[in-house]
């Protein structure tokens, strides 16, 4: 983690220096801050329900160079201060109880105020160089290979954070080489860093727009290390997005286990639609043939989302994810109000029911963007 | 004598111009002269009004008029910073910088308000070839805000149009459409666009401030203002690509 902080510091120092006359130079800084305050209601079937204070404050900063003619340096990091029960989501070792979420990625603990940790999360830090024939990007970045909003079996490099109400994605440490063929077609080559690591994966995506549809073909070789539960595999897939009365998109993905020569299939089909510029709907269905693919989903899964725009500054929305095999549900209902320019309030109810338990989070967020 | 000749010339030319602009098609052709440019770049300010609230979005835009229209719009206000739109002919993509995600906006979603405004993606995508899609008739002449206007009515002759009927008030001197009403097939008024300010830029009369009212939305309007408008600036065509969208 220290090496990232050093790179970040050097990058900011270099980029803010040497402004060119008459040309936009230096760094631009954008970001956001929000505070969530809520009540976590844990439902127990055999004992009394629990209600605990839960919340967090998050400061997010996104510096990048202003003049991007020849390249780009971008960083995005979060400083997180979780409160109450939310602490156990971010720092599971504080609480060894079964409901502590062990699946969350590691965050760097900067320091603690008593039991309250202050965490650092480096979401992006990359350098792009724009050459006449290719764009080369190195570092932590988000790779969007797929078309799905929540279910995207082809997106093996950047997973969706399901418990984030905005469904943000996590970055991967990779080198990406984009070679364009035309304005609407090209090839994207990806290699995970470090290159010589046993778990290094490589991927290629060819994309093009044909007949007003976006198409892409993807091939990925996942070289899992010896300690991993999964064997080496080759992933290949096709994606599309276009319009046929409703907006439709999909992904068809094959997984081929190199040692056992097993082949399995994952497929996602999605649709979006709007009515009278007020109602917006998204639905996705994910089918997964075998358990051994590295996705968390069961055999049949659905995602549905509806949003009603009251006016340009107010809307209400709800979304649900249901896994038929595990009979698990994750749902969010939100009321959004843009109270002032760049200031939002969101009142939300998030609920989850799975084998591990059932909880409801009643929460309110105030967010400022700058 | 010199003055008399000048007056005669003025009378003749104005009467020729008036006689020439007898049909709706002719008026539309004259309107197109104002829009006859190879490239345009500007800095835009989009003010969205909801009752007494106003939300301002800043953007910069570059467009290229060729066999197909190409445009790149980038939002610069804090809330939407780095969000980009790429238009290549009838295709439209949005780039969301936080998620490094490029999303294609498909058919029905084009009817949505662009970034929450009263201007739909479909409005922004529309090409200038109205005569290919609409039957144009000159209805009458009337005054609008003390300016003499031709009133032309456009009725769709193809199915693939965002509005079945359109009514335009075109300034008889500058041939700028000062007002436009857009109707559904049922005859319901959907949108009203009013030009609030025109400016002469590079020999053209160009609307630089337009108000759009979506009648389906209550207490809502969008005012779009263009600043630093430059025509026919040399542009790198590579900018209008999926590659550049991600930069």
C-alpha cells in the first residue's frame, strides 16, 4: 500500500508543475463526501431481533491531469470512517461473529479513534499514454467488458459491489492496450499485474458497432495460483447491446477448465425501457450452469429495477436481486432529492435475506459533490 | 440619384427575397444557410428550472457536419464532471468516468431528457434534413416579439420522427426559427422551444440562447446557452471515436 501512496504523491507533484501558457494544465480535483446514518435491524428467527446504530462517512477524491492530449494520470481514492455495526463490514477481524462479511476486499487502515477505524481504499491509480496507434494504460483501473448492470459474467476483472447503493465496481491492477481499427471498432488487450505472478490472467476483446448494435467477442485465460480453489480456465464470450422495441443486451460466456476439460455455460439477458420520460425499468436474468465458475451466483438469478422520476430533482426507485438456487434476496428502495446544486439527500431501505440471516438497514445519506 | 438607386436596389432585392421565399421548402433552405458549417465548437451552460429551483450544468461541445453528424459533448460541472456523449450518425454512447463505462443509448431511451433536462437525446440527435422527413407548408405570416415571422408547418411523411407535427416561427429577415412547437400524432403539444437570443457569428445569424419547455413536465424548463461559438475550426476527426470517449 505504501508504494501506491508514494506513486500518488509523485504523480500529483509532477502534474501540478510546469503549466504551459494558454493551455489548460495541472491537475483537476473532483470528489464527493457523504455521511450515512442509519439503523441496522437484524432479524433472528430463534431469538429477539437486534437494532444497532450503523453508518459511515466517506470522502472521495478524484485528481487527474487537465491536459490529456498525450496521456492521463488518474487517481480515485476513498477515505472511509465506518460507525457502529458498519465497522464489522469493513474490518471483519474486529468482530469474529458469523455475520461479519469476510468477502469484502481489504482496506488499508490509516489509524483508529478507539474502536472506530479510518480506512483508505485506492479505487483507481493509473497512467495512460496515448500513442498514434494505441492507448496504453497501466495501473489500477476498472475494466468494463460486459453489458450487464449487475449481472455480467464476462466482467471478471471488475466486480460489482452489491452492497453499495450505487453498485460501484472495483478496479484491478492491469495493463490495458487499446488498438482502434476505426471510430467504432478496435481490440482491447489486457494483462494482470504483476506479469510473472502465478495468478496472472490475460484477456482480449474485439468490439464493433454493426447494424446499430454494439458487439464484442472476448477471450480470457485465467491462470489461477496453486492456493486457489479454482483451476486454470479459458473464458470466451460474446456480448451485444442494441434496440428492438426495448433496449436489449446480453452476454454468452463459456468456461473451459484446462485440466479437467470441463465446459460450462453462463448467459445473461437484459432489457431496459422507459415510459413517458418518467418510468425507467431495467431487468436482467443470469443463468449459470455449474458451481465451479468463480461467480457468486446460483443457477437462476434475476435483477429488476424501477425508477419513477417525480421531477428533475426528485425521484424514487427500487431494485431487487434474487438468487433462486440459494433463495437469497437483496433489495433497495430509495428516495432521492437533489436539495441544492451538487447536494443530494437519499433516504433508503436496504434489505437482505439469505441462509446467513436477514437484516434491514434504514438509512439516510447527505452527499456533496465538488 | 445615387440614393435613389440604392433604395431601388433595396426594394428589388427585398421583393425578390420575399418572392423567392414563397414556399415552406424555400424558407427551410434559407434557414439551412445559417446552419451551413463544417464544424462548430462552443461552451454550453444548461440551466434546468424546476419551480423555483435551478440546477446548472456546464459542458463543452464539438461537432462535425459531414456525410453523418459527429459530435462530442463533455460535462464539466462537479456533479457530472467527465461524463461524455459521443454521437456518430444515429448512434449515441454515454461515458461514465467513475465506472469507466461506455453505455449505448438505444431507441426508446432516446426519448429521455438529456442529463435530466427538457431536451431529449432524440432532439440532440436529430439531423438537419427536415425536408426529407416532413411535408412543409407555409401557413401565414405573423409578428412574434415585434419581429415579422413566417409560420411554417411541418407534418411527418415518414414514421421514424420524434414529433408528428412541428410549427415554426421563422424571422423573415434573418431566417432564424424564433419559436417552435412540437406535437404528437394525437395533436397534443409536447414541447415548445423559444429562441431568447441570436448573435451574428461568422456571417451567420445563430441562436445562442434557447428555452425548451416540455409540456408533459410540470413547472419545468431548460435554458441552453452557447458561449465562445466558433465555426469551421480545424478538428481532428479521431476525436469522434470510441477510443477518445474513454480518454
